[in-house]
C-alpha cells in the first residue's frame, strides 16, 4: 500500500495549505513555534525554529529518535483571495446566503451530506440561522423604535389639531401620512445600523465569516474559481522546484478547506508527470478535511477527478487524519469513496486515521476545548497531552517519511466509505 523509496529523512520541505483563513502566514508560524515547544516538552525531543528569508516560511531543526533533521516549512498563501471574497457588504452577504442555500438544497447535496456527519452540516447551517436571526432582531428593534416614533407623531399631531380647533376628521389623514414618513425615515436607518452593529461583532459570532466561506465554495457549484486555479498553478510550480532539490521528502499538508487544494495540486503534479519517484518522497497529509462540501456539488468534476487519480497513485503516500470530536470536519470519511469515485479495484489512498481527541487529550483539556469548535478544528496543528501515532511535529520535523511512519498502520475501524454523492461525473 505504501510507496517505495526513501524512508529516512535528514532534510525535508513542507508546504502547508491553510483553509479559508484571512490571516497571514505569521499566524501559522507562531502557532508552530508555541505548540512545537509544548509537544517537545511532553514527548521528550528537541525542536528549534528560526525565521526564513521569506515572510511565508520558517526553518526547523529537530533532534528526534536519535537523529537530527532540518525542515523548511512554507505556507502556500491564498489569504488574499479569502480577504477579497469577504469584502461584500451586508446586502450582498444576504444574497449569497439565499444563493448558497438554494444550491445545496435544490441539488439535494445538503441532505446527502447529512448522511455522513451531522456536525459539519450543522456548522454549515449555523451562519444561515445566525444571519437570519440577526435580520429578525434588527427588523424587530427598528420596528419598535420607528413604530413608537410614528405613533407619538400621530398622537402629537392629533393633540395639536385639537389645540388649534381643527376637525380631527380633516387632519387625521395628514397626521397618518406624517407618521408613516417618520416611521420609514427611522425604520430603514435603524435596521441598517443594527445589521452593521452585528457585523462589527462578527469576531464573536463568525456568522459572516462562515457564510462567506460556504458561499465561496459554492460560488461555481463546486468548480474552482479562476483565481483558485491560477493559485494552484503557482503552488504546483513551487512544489515541483522543491522536488528537484537534494532532499529526502516533500510533504504537502492541507488543513480544512485547504485539503481539497492540496489534493488537486498533487494530482496536477502526477497528471503532468512532473514527479518520477527517483528524488524525494512525495507525501500528502490532509487534516480535518471538508472535501465532501465541494465534491458533492454538481460541477465539482475537477476535484472528483483528482480524488480518483490519487486513490490509485503508487508514487505517493496519502494519510487523512480527522477526529470525531471535530464537529467542523467530515471525520473519518473517505473522501474518495463517499464522493462515489472510488475505482472498483486498486484503491490505495487515503489511509483514514483518527486523531482521537478524547484519548490523546487529557479529560480536562478536552472538556475545555469541547465547546470551542474552531479551536478544536485546529487541534491537528497543536500539541497533544497523550500523543498516539499522530504527532504533527514528528511528521513535519521527524526522521521518517510519512509513508515509513505509518507503514503497517490499519485504517480506522470507524471509517466511512459508503458512496453518498448524487453527482459522480469526473469529465471536465
């Protein structure tokens, strides 16, 4: 099952592809620095980090299992594209909500996704419910303010009419009209102001952030936007350059929605025959993947074709790690099989493994993180109290290739490999 070739590593290149995240690479550099120190203290090895000449990478020197290893880690950035997609105003965000909900519901994709896991489907419904709730509260608040002002205006007009001796019958229509003008003059600005207030506090609710994430994924019904295809071309060029270096392993890591980008860029390298297997080992690690959110959509032929290609590739090692405790991922779902593109014979990848948060974290740690869904979704990149086979820092900085480290490992017994997608075409 595992590719042949090098098993020992003295020098490695790691390319990390983040998910839908507007933050720059320094966030991941600092996360790696702080968490690697924690894991080194727990696991009893040495690991040091120093900055690289570029803003997107850093260098790591580790002493593990009696060997010294040098690793260069680069973040393959697309946060600028994420930021650009998040610039839509309030009205466009609500239009995107309607369009995205229609795509997932009308195609039956949401229903089929719910067969696999409730957690990520609930996570997808969360921003819809939250934004609709915010709209309801904004309208309610504005109605109370504007309605009170309109009513007081009408009653005040009637009182003034009585003081000057005019007939209420002749002035009632006028004051009703004036009250309506006051109502709408206050209602619309109050509604907009309330929605703007909610958006300014999105750092607490993440409703706009998540809605933009799902809207961007579904913007072309599963096909990659043109700017993503262009960025994948850049990623491939950098990885191909690393494959020509005198090193032992090139490891591509894709986290969350970065997992599908990692799958596609590795598939492109193999499809274009830019990897001959005589140089460094080519390894793929996907963490907390949400690939079905894309691959189940009708026009996601590109990612389904890439999944099918990698599933039988003998030149690579592909390990997929997730955890049932991570409600933001399709935990233990084989993205090839559930997408309906697994070959009848010869599937080798991915090897589905569980990070088993409930076992690899202390009970008090897991309890503290259990309701912090987004933090738990990043646990794959962090230190574990009781690490099992999965240790992010041994994988990225240790003396074994990904294939050698997991050789002989059996897939999780709870792996989900039943086809669930309605759309399975790979013809682009």
